[in-house]
C-alpha cells in the first residue's frame, strides 16, 4: 500500500501565538510529529499542509514535504479539518499524479504520539481491511457517561445514558469501559475523501487504544507544561 502521512498546521493560533513551532523539549512542537512519522517507517510520503511560511520552513527542516501552500480560505479560525484534507489529496492527485491507498492524519497538537503508535495503527487498518482506524484512550470513571447527568431547567437530574436514577452503577469497577478520541491518529482509506460526501469514517471503523500516559493535546500553556513534564520523565518509544 502507498500511505500518505498528512500533517496539518496552520498559522494564526489565537490561544497560543505560534503554537505549532513553539519549542517543546528543545524542538518545535511540530517536529515531534514529523520525527514520529519518519521513524514509524510506514509512509510513502510525509506532507505538511500549512498556510504559514515559518511553519513550512520548520517542516522542511525536519524532513516533511511542503509541495504547496494551503489557500487562505482553508486556514481560517473556523475552517474544519475535512476540506483541508480533501484539498491536500486532490492537489497531490491533480498536480503530481500521486494517489495513496490510505491517509494518516497526524495533528501536531498530539506531540507524545510515538512511532509505534503510528505503525500499529496502520497495521490494524491493513490487517483488518477496516475503512478507518481512530486512536482513542480510556475514559476515567468520573467522566464515564454512566456517571454523567442531564440537568433540566428545573434542575431535575437524569442519567445521561437513559437509565433510571435508582439503577445507577454503584461502583467504579462495575462501569463499562468507554473511550474517547484523543486526536493523535486518524488512518483511513483515501477513497473516503473523494466521494460526494467526504468523510474520515467508513462503515468499518476500528479503535486503536493509546495509553493515557501519551494523552496530551496542546490547547493551552498548561498543556505545554504537562507535555514537557511527561517527556522529561521518559516515555516508552
């Protein structure tokens, strides 16, 4: 299979100016994702989609291709990721004749993602014949939907999952295990992007579970500090 590693990183971050190239553990944030992608050994090409020349320069320095600059209309605060992916794949197809069998979306805001996570996710996609593989991690008990509540305007409580209050799960050990997306890896068949209704999710979606130790998504300076702490403590690579 030909597999495209696609990294998306726009400039103009409001919460943390210059976030994607802000130093983390001695190197730009985006460098952690590029290096993990290269070390995974699964990609035919690793391409960076950005609208920012400074991000593009850092991307090239660490080994990503930047064959195009993302159009400004696809780099706004409210721009969703999906049209950015469609643009990248169609540009590579139309301008360079490159059409991978699968795409792996790697967001720079998940810098603790390791090469083996990427390799194992792609192996899951190829070995099962799935349409999509999404990285997830286990939801802590106090965030489990069986312990979450709707509260009405009259402050009447109901369990989020619909059970009667008298039937609420009593002990954490009895809670069913639930998972949430962690944003580190989305691997999917390229054809899903090119239909009349582009999507990342096919009919067969599999979960790749990542340990919570690697779950830091950079949205704030506190997240940077937590990522620094975990990297300094040493993570399995």
